[in-house]
C-alpha cells in the first residue's frame, strides 16, 4: 500500500471552550446561579455532562438529571437568562486567559500558512475571541447559531472547513469533549483530543501544552501512511504514555 500524498494538513479547526481558553468554570458559575434562583439541583458532576453541548440542550440535561421538566418557553427564557450571567463573566477575560501553548501554536500555524477555524457550541464565540485577543488570527468561525444539528453531528466542523475553503480530510480538529471528538471523526478529520478518557481521538493529550505545530504535523502525516509505517510511538495515546 502506498502513502496518500494528496492528503496534507491545510487547516486546524478548534473548539473554543476548554481548548483555546477555559471558560468551563464560567459556564458552571452561570448555571449555578440560575439553578440556585430556580431551586433546581445542580452540581459539578452534572456540569461535566454539558461539555460541548449547546445552551438549551444543556438546560434540558440539568432538568433531566434533577428529575424535573419545564415547558419549551421556560427552557428558552431561562437559558437566555443564564447566558446573560455568562456574558457578565466573560467580560473579565483577557489574552492572559489563553491556555498553555496556544499563543505559540497559533503563531506557528499562521507562519506555515495553515488556516485556523473555530467550531464552537457557544453563541458567544465571537465575543470571547475578541476578549482573548485572537479574533484577527481566525480565518472562519462557526457557532451554534449557524448550524441545525449540534455535536456529535459533524455539521459544525464541515461548515468550518467549507468556510475555510478546505476539504475535511486535509484538516485536524481539536476538542476537549467526547461529543466533539465524535463530530470530528464523523467529518473525516484528524481528531485531537484534549483531556482524559476521550474515545476515538487520533491523538490524545492531557492538556494543550504539548500541542505544538511540529508534533501535530508529524501525527497528521503519519496518520496518512499505511498502518505501522512511520507512525510515531504512542500514536493515538496520551502524550508520554
């Protein structure tokens, strides 16, 4: 079997929350405030189920875990109130809130002509990108408001690659949520997982500090070769495993 020389890395599509900056705590605080006001049980354990999930679907999960229900109008109204709390919190974000290794990675991607796109379940993605000072580095951004189906459906990643002008097979996607990794693989992209216990990632790292341009290119190129041919040690496993 020969190497597929037509496959080349042209674009990296990032999730936002938990990949470029960690807004998970801000989401938790927003939901916690809303649930306290509405007397809905909520915990950090429940919050873990909300990673990569859109606003109203997140609230439905909270209600389901609490054994409660609300009519659709209430779901929309209360989710919007939580978003107002969240927007108050993200106003404090600055470029210092970029995760370790991300500023250098973005600079190297630009230097090497690699396009950068965002595929985020957050409708606040543009505001967050501006607050952390990288909006000028992003070629295309897709948020939940631009798609019909949320993750794990691949729609948001496919839309991001279309907007960036590349085919999915020539892209890597970076996610910290299981539904996000599923969406990347369903889009036929190279999947980078950030965190623990993410099934199906082509490359799994414990955090963003090890996500460098050289390492990403090496892993991506090796994934296009026949099984076992030139694949770096530990491919598909956490860095250092």
